C-alpha cells in the first residue's frame, strides 16, 4: 500500500480508502434495525485494515457507523483516519452538534478525523454549520473539515467563511465515466493541495464490464476494478473510496495502489 499526505493536513494516509455506502435498501433496513450482511461487511473493513488501508468513510445517513465501530475494535485509533458526514437538515449549530455526538457514539470514538457537510444547504445554513464545525475542531471532537457534493463556487464560499481553519477535503463522484470534476474541481484541488475523495470510483460496477477497460486490464494482468482505481490515482490529490462489502474485493482494491501503468496508457483510457 502506498501512502501520501491527505491534503494539507500533514497526515499520511493510504492512497485508497474504504467507503461504507451500500445502497438505499440498506439505509432503510438499517433504520429498522436490520443490518443486512453485517458480518461480511465488518470482515471486509477488517480485511482492508489488514491490507494497509486506513481511511474509512461513512455518514450519519448510511446506517453503517455501528459496523465501522465493530470493525476498528482492537486497532490503534490514531492509525485510522475516520471520516463521517452531517446531513443537510442538521446544519443548524445545535442540530449539528447533536448529530456529531450521535455519530461519535455510534463509531465508539472521542473524535473523527474528518467531518463533512454531506450536501450543501442554503448559504446561511452552510455558514452556520462551518462555524460550528470550527468550534468542534477547537473542542477536539473533529480534526479537519470537509465538503461533499459541493461545486467550486460553494467550496470557495466555504473557505471564505472559515476563520481559523480551512477545507482540507472534497468528496464528489468521479470515475472514468463521470468526468465532470476534471473541468474545474480537480485542477483546483491539485493547485490548492486539497484532498479529493472520489466516490463511486467503479461507476456502480459498470467499469468492471466495460470492453475497453477489460482489454487494457488483461494486458497488465490486473482486474478492471484495479485499473479503474489506478486511473484515478494519476491525480496526486485523489483518494478513491470504493465500497467495502466483500473481503476479497477490498483486498484486490488495496493492491491497486501498487500497480504501475504508463501515464500514456492512462491518458488513452
């Protein structure tokens, strides 16, 4: 596993992380108390940790925070980079702190490394949340502040709002089929040294069946998922977070960090 600095934090993390968004049905059933295939998902996260992955991403919406808690039991907390998110209906100061406290309780930790606004709210609610997050940093409940599903304008406004801290990470969809971040977000993150967490890096599995991806992956004796991850890692700011649902898949994803493919091949893809 290769490690690199996570944005401007000074913290080195694995270049590939693990996501814990499963599907809408999982979210619904989790709220009803049924954690479908929980044992396998916990084993998947543990397999990733053993393979050297130390980024685990979750959110209060996902219903997977309790799984993360069980997966990280027995590991040194300081060596794991945990990120979770607050839902846009909880951006008012008091609601944000309540959401954060509940997330910490479900995760079984005193702090999270990265706390993100999951989706942008109104300009006023975004500002209120960001200032509350700064207070959470000061109190030691979170270490760093991030944004998810924001556009460039929203990111710039958020950075202006913060008084003592800065945005260290953006989390948006990015994969071979979804290239929109290349227009402005990725060049901005590269220039500003902001970490870009790429969700849906395998495009919901579509890339594992794409004929062109299959052709190139065979040439380098890797699987299509690994090629899709290597393609993302050509950006120094990008940290792909593929879903951790099966141990064997997580182990294969982890190996992608060490795969070397000529830049010109990646550009052709």
